[in-house]
C-alpha cells in the first residue's frame, strides 16, 4: 500500500463525532491507540490526511477495511467509484476548490467507508470544509441529528459537490474578462488562458461524470443502507450533477467561441497590417520608378539639363503620392 498524490508534511488529524438526537460527543483521537465506536450512537470519524500510510493501515485494521479498499484510499488519483458488498459501503469521489493565492483549480479526493452506524471519511487536507456540518450537529432539532448515517453521507457529499459551482462561477467570470481583453487587444497570453480553461473543464468533466453513475446506482440498486426517505436527497445531488454538466458544456462551448474569436481578431489584425503595408508599397512603386528612370547613367537625358528639373521631379513624385493617398482615403481603405 503506497500513497499516490501530492506530497504532504502535516501530521494526520482524526476527529470523532458521536451523536444521536439527545447526545453529541466531539473529540480528537489518535490512530496509535484503539478507538472503538460509541455504542447506540452514529459515529462520524473524519481523517484529515491519507499521506500517512501507517495511520490509514491502523484505522483500516480497526474497522476491518479490505486491503483493496485501503489501496484506493491512499491512491488520490483513483477514479470515483462505489462498492457495496452487502455489509460495507465504500465510495470515493473528487471535489475541487480554488487556491487562495494563485486561484488555480485544485482537486481533492474524499473517500467514505460505512459499516453499520459508523461513517469514516478520509480526506487529503486539514481544512475545515465540513465546518457548517459540525455547526448543524450542534442543533438537536436539525435533520442530521434525527436521521441515520445514510443522510450523513448525503450531507457530506452535498458540501463537496457544491464546491464545483463556485469553481464554475469563477471560470465563467474569467471567460467574460478574457473576451473583453481580447476585443481590446489580443495577446498570446490570452490563448494560453483559453487552453488552461479547456484543460480545467476537461478535468472537471472527468471528476463529475463518474459521480453521476454513482448517484444513479444509489437510486437504482438495492442497497439496504439507503432508506426511501434519504434516496430523495440523493436524487437532489443527481440533479446538481446534471446542472454542473450543463454548465460545463456551456463553458466548453464558450471556450471554443473564445478560441475562434481570438483567431479571427489575430487574422483581422494581420490583414489590417498587410493592407497598410500594401498601400505604402503601392504609393512608393511609382516614386521608385521615377527615381530609377532619372537615376540611369545615360548621356542624353534632356530633363537632366533643366534648371528646374529637380524640383519638377520632386513635385511630380509628391503629386503622385498624395493622389494615391487621396484615392485610398476616398475608397475608405484606411
């Protein structure tokens, strides 16, 4: 079992939240000591960090997690999947967020293992992404305190899926700004941003598409873990995924349009430059011809003996140049 993913140096943090409608126990525990579940309560164990393989192995042995599932947990590049063996459920999915400084899109894998009334969530990072859920747990009348572990899974997945909407909103804003910048002045860096958005949208699609299949399986497969009341909420998650896919398709189409606009603007800009250079060359062609004629070294050229020949030649050249420029202006060629 080897960790696959970005390097992490922070120690693993494990939180256990045990609750029912009357009781709520929140504590930090260590994987180096046994931590049996609280009887007659729903146990939510949140593991921050899967880079510590020994910690994942200790937790897996504590809850009899299959070795193949352990490999999927520590492989953060794994494709989202759902496994159900009649007793245990394992689900792994992706979420994404924007880094505070660079605003780059970053993916994170979250894995869920459910056995009885215990749900274990394995995450890569230590940020408090489920802070709102913890606040809801403090309210004895909240739905999460009244329903079972299947509803807890829904709430956790809902938070992770909602992250996609903020990322999609940012991508839409970037595309609008990019379009305005291109119309003012197309530049090479804009093309690079277009390709970056294309890569990001493809990565989002790879993360969301399998999740649709997972939610569809929850709706259609006979998994005794999910009650009829909870399946309705998972149907809502399925609708969110469809909405994300629709938004992604709009972003992909807009990205294609931006690429075409960029190429059109570059082509128009090049055509404008070529037209200007062509007009300048057209003006100087007759002037070069006149200069070439009177630059020949023949002895008998009567104009060379005229006292005003030099000024007449310059005047003729100026008249031709101004005449061609006026003609171009009349035709609205510049």
